[in-house]
C-alpha cells in the first residue's frame, strides 16, 4: 500500500496486503477458497465455539492451519462482537490498545469496528490505552481478518486489541476487564505462532508440549511450561509461543469456565511445499475452544422404560431362546438419541453379566434392548436361567462421549470411567468400579490395564487413555 496503512476516515488500512497474503480481492479470494477446501473438517455444530487460537505468518506457511481453525466456525454463525487479541511485535507498553478511531480494511472490504465499545474499554480501565500507533504496522492482528471475512462475510463487528505488555499480572487484569464480554454470543480470536527457528523435529516436539499445556486450561501451568521449554536449550529456539501474552489472557478468561480446548491442526514452516526449509522453522497450531457439552439428563420415566425394556428383552430370550425385535420408545426424549451404554445383570446381588458399547450406531432405546440380551449371554459367567428372573436386578450406565486425556491427573475417581487402548487391545472400567472396590488411581489403572486390556499392570503407561462419564441407574 504505497500511501500507508491509514486511508479513508482514519481507517486502519491493509498494511500487509501483498506481503503476508495476496493484495487484491480476486487473488485473496482464490487463495482463501483453496485453503478452506483443504482445511480440517468442521467438527460439530452441537458444540458452542467460544474461541480460536490461530497463527499469523504468511499464508503460504500458516494459512492452511489458520483455515482449519476458522473452519470450526459454524455455518451461518452470527456473533455480536469478534474480539481479536494479538501481541505486539514492535512496541512495548503496559497494557493493551484498542483501535477506536475508525474501521479496519482488507482487500476483501471494510470491517466495522465497535468504536463505542473500544472507547468504553479505554475509559473504564487503566490497562487499556488509546494507542492506535500500535495497530498501524502490526501484522499479527491484520492477517486474521480475511479469514473472518471469508467465513462470516460482512457479518462482523470487530474489537481489535493489541497487547503491549510482557507482564502476566497485567494479562490477568486485561482478562478481568474483558470477562463480561466472554459470552457464547461473542467470539474471541487469539493470534500466535509457536516455536521460532528450531530445526524441524525439535519444533514438532516443543510445539506439542506447548499445545498440551494450553489445552490444560491452567494459566500458571502454561507459564511453567514456557520456562521449562527455555531450559531445554533447544538449538536456535528464540521463543516457543510468540503471542504468549494473548494466549495467557485467554486462559485467564477460560480457567473457571466449563470449556474444552481441542487441538485442531498443526504444521510448521518446514511443511511448506514451496519454501519448506527444515533447518530453522516456525511452528503453527490451530486450537479451538468449545463449551463442554451438556451431560445427558434422564427422567425417572425414561429410566423406568429402559429398565423395563431391558428386562423384557432378557425374559423373552430366556423363555424362547430367540432375540426379539426392539420395541419402539414410549417416552421419547433421550431414548431417541445416540449414546454409548452398558447393561449389567445382577442375580442375588452377584454380577452375572456386563456388556456395553461406546459406539452409538443405534438409538439408546434399541441399544439397551439389544445389549441386555448380549449381557445375558456373557461367556464369563454361568448361563442365566428363567428361574433367575425373579432375583434379577439390572444396572444401566448411559455414557458420555470418550475424551482422550494426556495425564492421569485428569481422572476423577468415582466420576470418570476409563478406556485403555493400545493396538487391538482395549479395556474399560465404568466409573462405579472405583467406588465399589475402593481402589486408588494406580489400582484402578493397573487392574484395567492387566485384567481388561491384557497389557500388564503398567501397560497403561504406554497406551492411549480416555475418560467418560456415566449416568447410572438400577432397578428390577
């Protein structure tokens, strides 16, 4: 832009068009279409997207990863505001600057800035500044905007924030001021690259460690990991998270919220087909933040219907030797939803069968009836007889989706079931197993690994670990 970034009505013009990304609307549109076509698929409209962490390098390097992050925005989404947080690469100052003099402009058009809210932030807190100079030549915020425009069109009201602080305490104060706007009807975008200038394999290693720390959703833990990364003395590593202050601010916003961080996509500059040097690279993660899905709620009427149908299916099988067709639901509701489920059979309070499935291919209504018959044929126990029906009691556990964990510290005994997987070996314990046995965490994992997955007592240490929750109810 020969005449500088400021044009029309004090707008902040596209200072990096033609440098970090194409400078004309047709060229930029074509590149964005290509990047989104290759992006990671949109995961789920049933989850509420709260925030995005996306890279800010030239599109030939990080554009694919950024597109994967923005592709998680639901189709036809509408947000009251979009807050973009980016850490300054040029200026240091004791807080954050909100652009409040005009709008932002890219080759795709003008993006309206909520100048009233920007001024309100500046007037209400000493950590926000009227320092528009910090925005003029800062690329890390600008390069995010074409992705937003491509995904949301003109349906954007922007709050652009540049952080100039290097103080974690100030980041917390910034988060405290922004907290009233961290709501499901607003979207927060955080701009950061990861490792700078290590060789390719070292970047993969340290970037994974940093991403894991972010996904723990604990601000202090991230700061500890960033310090530990420095102590690793990785050759040429200048930083492992250039926008750490912006990421830290997000963590202060989310640490007490019921959200989950998801690693969505990763590459580094060495993966670029055109310019992929391997000796000194920059790492890029796309990380998305969603509200935790609501737990299943099952009414007393639904519980009674599921228990009655499970008993009816077992009774029919024991009396006829044949498996009946599932009866349609009466209560509806959760019975028409897909969910993993386990059915346990007790006779005179002794376990006589337990079968279940994490794969919810059928409705809960049909799965319970089919699995109940399978539990009656559990080969690990003596065959059930019609005479056992009088003293039979059933326990049904409806499961939440599996959640992969990276640390056993994430397991809460009595709340979480565990699923251990290594190759073709798998094993699981329902949450109530820990309560009934009184096992500690090591025993819970060891017994599941050895007795269920066949991996030996310590096999879980090299296996994939998952947790889930169970809505458990029992009756005749």
